């Protein structure tokens, strides 16, 4: 399998290294395990003769050539993590050149994989129009605003769609690289994951901070604060709209446009966040926690946790608290 890894100036150090190390480890293990898997032929290419990572390290790159016929083009993230700076970076000449080159590569038969903010670079090409995709969870609102024709689900870690595959934030690069290995050999992917001590992560949902997403829009932010203060109550869209001095239709449309989900689904996210915090910081049983987050019984909450996080109550209680799964300081004061 021939892969071209596109390193743009300011490439995310961890992302580029994760892709290259995973594929390199897979090559070593294929030989060690005597697996009948052709080696991954990996080349790092660049649009500039000199490419530096976000931390300033030089990246040895091969120049682009017109005769390249890779199986996959891989687009790691650029190391620009916040919306305002990212918008400026996407307007750079080399990023726009990369988007044009991706269109040419895809027209020549290459499939394209992107990770984290690399999905923005791929979306700039227009190739993701009408496709399913994911990206860094905190940039979902910006992605929807900039590329409304892409079906985004930032809760997912990996999204194959047609001749494309996108992955989630930061260490989603490793999930992406393992997915590529799995296309050649599921056995090799499994042993590579064990050597690298990588667990299967089907979702970004356990890492999402709901109020961080809500701050992308003033009305959605106000709705988030209103909902948090009433998590122990039943949810009513009528009550929310009246409290926020807007119409139900406006509130529904704004939340769906910014967050890609209904108001009720977002309230469920807030309830999951609060329930997860209580599971890991108190000895309350699931029935008591359910009443604190607006449910009449623990059965409903158990089902919601399983659906949103992919784990049961016992598993969630035994896992160390992820920083991103903890409520914000503002939430703790409520």
C-alpha cells in the first residue's frame, strides 16, 4: 500500500508522528510476526521545500510530483487549534494549494484520509460535500458554519465515507493510522495496537465538554446556562423558549445549526456529563443520580449512558476521570 502523508507548514507534531510511528511499527511487526502483508510504502510530501512543525522542528519532505499514484493520501492536522487562528490558516496560500492538489489526487484515483483539523483542509477542497465526516470535537460549530454541505458528526472517532475517511481530535491520528493498517490486515492492526497500548475508541463523546461548544453562539450559550440550572427537572422546549425570550422554532434551528443536534439531545449531553461526574465523585447509587439529572428511574439513565458513552455504570465508575469529561469550573459552582 502506497501512502503519501501531506505535511503542511505548522503540521501538528503529535499527529504527524502518530501516523508515521504507527505505520512504521506495523511494518516492523509484519516482518516479526511473519505475516503475509505487503509493507506500507510511506512518503512524507510537502508543498514547500522547507516544512516545520507547529513546535518548530524541521520535517524532511519530498516534493510533489505529477506522476504519483498513491493508494491513500493522508492529511494530518495543522497545529492551529482555535477557530479564529484556524480560519486565518485555512486562507493561507499553501493550504489552498493543498486543497487543489487533493482534488487532483482524488481524480487520479487516490483515496484520502484526514485527522483532526486535517479534515478542515480536506473540506476546503470541496471533496467532502455530501459525505459523512468527523473532526476535532470542539470545532464542530465552526465546521458546520464553513462546510454546511458536509454531514458532520463530531461525536464519532472514525468516519469512513465513500473514498474518504476522517478521524477525531489529536490522538485520533493513531486511530486513523490503525484503521489504514486494518484495511491491509486486521491481525496486524490488532498486534500493532497492543504494542502501542492503544485502546479501541469508537467515540469522542466521553471527551466532549458541552458548554465549550455552546459558547460558539450567544443564544445557545444562554440556553446551556438555563438548561444546566434545571437538569433535575423535566425538559420543555416551550419553557426554554419563553425563558430566553425567543420562539421555539428559532431556538430549535439555532441549536441544530451550531451543535448539529436537537435541544433535547443537547440537554441529554448535559445530563450525561453531570451523571458521569457524580458517578466518579460520589457514592450515590444510580437511582439517586438519576433524580439529580432529571430522570424518574435509573433504567433510563443507564440506557442513555450506554448509548452516549458506550459503557455501563460499573465501567464508568472504575475508569479514572478524564479531564475533558469533568464539568467546567462554572458547572461545579452551580
